[in-house]
C-alpha cells in the first residue's frame, strides 16, 4: 500500500513538474495567432530578434509584446491587406525604450523593417509604413507643391519670419526637415485626421497639392483602393480659392509740354 502511495505521489510530482515546464516554455513564445496575422500581411514577427548596430532597446515580456501586437494589427486594419503587402514590409519589431544612442525614437525604418517603441501611437505606424512604401529620395512633382522659395532646412532655418510664412503648408514642424519626412507626415495626418485634414488643405494650396499627390500615389486599386480617400477625407474635397492678384496702381496720363 505504501509503495503504491509512493508511486502515485511520484507520478503526480512529475506531472506537476512537466506542466510547469511546459507553461514556462509557452511563456517564452508568441501565440501562433500572431504569426498567422503577420503571414496574412506577408511580414514577420518574433519575440527573438537582433537590433541593427545603430539601434538600442530592451525586449518586452511575451504577454506585453502580444498586447502591443494586438494594437499594431488593429492599426493596420485601417489600411487593408493590399497596401501592407505591396509596401514591401518584411518584419515588425516592438521593443522597450527604442533609441539610437543619442535620442529616443518613437519608430524607425531600416531595410524594410519597422522598429517601434512600446506604447507607440497609430500615426507613428502610418508614418513608418509610408517610409517602407516610399522609395524616392526626391520627387520633382512633390517639390512643385511647395513655395518656390522654400528649402528643406527644418528648425535650422534662421529667419523665423520666413519659417512662419511656410507653416500652413506643412502638417508639422518635423515635416519641414526633409522631403521624405514631409511625405510620410502628410500621409499619416491624412489618415489620422480625416475630414479635419481636408478642412486644413482647403485653406492652403500647398497642403492641398500635397494631399492630391498622396491620393494619386496611394489611392489605386492595388494599394488603398479608389474610394479609400473619398471615404476617409470626406466627400467635399474642394481646392482652395486662388487669391486674386493685387490691382495694378493707376498711372496718371502722360503729358508732354512743348516749349517754344
């Protein structure tokens, strides 16, 4: 009897140990559902990753990482599968306190991989995803949207009066730093602000031209769909009124005096 009791206790102890070991092992793995969601969009997610040499950040506990991935996939739903697939996104990494050794980063793109810091905002995802899609360092059509006198110098622009003069043509101060950042910031603002962005664009020809550039580039059947921006920005996308040129000053009639 004692022998049987001992064997039963030994069996239960082994079973408890195996269950605990299995649970511990599962705590080190992302649920398979996240791999399936990522596969649907054709990119990769993983709890184990290597950051590029120029980036630093801490790894998140598995359950916290899964919560962040839940948020990430919810943000992607607003774009649809076609856009994410065609963007060329290869991998998504979410970590704690993402930085480049000098400053904190909300997000970063490197070799078609998006790196995000814990607690990221939706506009950061749209901004970085547009960077993956946008492979142009410079676009003549985009540069034509800006005032001919403007140059991308961002906060280093010395003359505050000149800087203020161009403010309304940009969605943020960061958008003034470079052409690529301007496009990414504009795209992100169009999605997150919707009709509010449309109202801003209707008051400024520069911002309106940039909006049209983004619509033409991404509002195709193979990316966002032809009706996406119509639904997102609202029906009333009217170009801003052109300012009438100042009236020419009246000139006095020319008189000629003949001296004899």
